């Protein structure tokens, strides 16, 4: 296991280098000049050129990328073009809020998704199974910003139970977390249902029932444990998507996280902030997948990586 983890960590190096390459050149392709944004629309051309020189934007593109890659290796993301503050100081507080939102969302997704999937599989082809399947089909199909606006309308504007935005109290996380968790919950439920239906037809499940074991024990101790492998894979991937997919949700609910920061940075042409945010999102995604691979061995001891 130790050697496998080391190999996976080493494999992250070329992946992260490719991510830096893609994020750098995509941002360079965006129309507009950051120096012109900073100088203002009425600034003279010589003033713009001075700013470009200070930011290093007058250097060849490959030189700019080399400087960027060197700084990333040293965990130095530079200074914000807009505020002149260190990028890491801006990102870290926002990243913690986004991580909190993602963890709350994945907790909702795992709890409701697995429970609903188990219920649907044990009540196959019944009205309850159809209701659960249709509900989560809508959860996959509906855009998150639309779900967020509906929840805001019902539970904030009309009922007044939760704040419509911001992070004033612990109740502020409820609506954005539920909104972000909706698609992930639907995927988890559908995967759990499919896996459970396959496992429930196995011979050892029939043997356990023939021995007179209670149905709850058969379902949760024998069937669910062996059906969790595909679900854990989906949950790990979904966690990575939750980190990156928080952009829309944070914008709708004014959640001061990394997604909201990256939207502001894109409009301001603040390249260092955008690039650093992309790196944080990507690193969170690959770490989530590594955690899933390690978790396999605890769920199913027969899985080895030696």
C-alpha cells in the first residue's frame, strides 16, 4: 500500500504540470489586456506599457509560462494584479469556505443518496421506487443555479427559514449545500440502486435469507457493504466536481468562497488569482481520487495494490 501511494503521488506531478500548461495558455487566449484594465480606459499608452513591464506581460509567452511554473513549484502564486496582495493570502480563507461547502454537500449526498438507493433497490418496481427514480432524475437534469433560486424563493423569501445569501450564521450553509448536493445525491442514489440490485441477486444473499437472518441485517451488513465499491468511486469523483462546480452556487448565494473569487478575478483579468484557483481546484480533485483508491482497501480487503 505504501509503495502504491508513493507511485500515485509521483503520478500527480505530470498531471499538475499539464494543468498549469492548460490554465496558463487558456487565460492568455482570453481577449483583453490586464494592464489596460489596471491603468483605466483613459490611460495613455505609455502608462499601459509601464504597467505591462512591471507585470512581466511584455516578455515572450514561453518566458511568462516558465516563470509561472517555477513559482508554482515553489508554492508562490505571485501577487494579485488588482489588489497587489499575495495571492495565497486571498485564496486560503476562500478555499476553506469552499471546502466547508463541499464537505457539507458530500455529506448530504452520501447520507440521502445511499439511503434512497437502498430503499429503491429493496422496493424495486413499486410506486416508491418509481418516485425515487423520477425525483433523482430531475435532480440530475435540473441546473444547479435554477435549483438554488427555487430553494431561495421557497425557504428564504416565502418561509424565511434560512438566509438568502452570505455567511452570517451556520444556517447560511444549508441552502447552498443542498443546492450543490442535488446532482451528486441523484448520481449516488442511482449508482447505489443499480449496485444493490445486482448484489441482492447473489447466492450468498439468498443463503443469508435462508438462514433466517433479519432483512435489515441482510441488506445493510451483507449487501450494502459489497455494493459500495462503485458508489465510493462515484462519490470520490463527485467530490472533485463539487469543489469546481461551486462557482455557480457560490455566485447565486453570495457565498464568499473560491468559486466567487475566481468569477471576480476573471472579470478583472486578474491572471495570478485565476491560475491559483484553478490549481487549488485541480489539486483537490486528484487528492479526492487518491483518497478513494485508498478507501477501497478498507471497504473490501480483497482489493490490493501490490
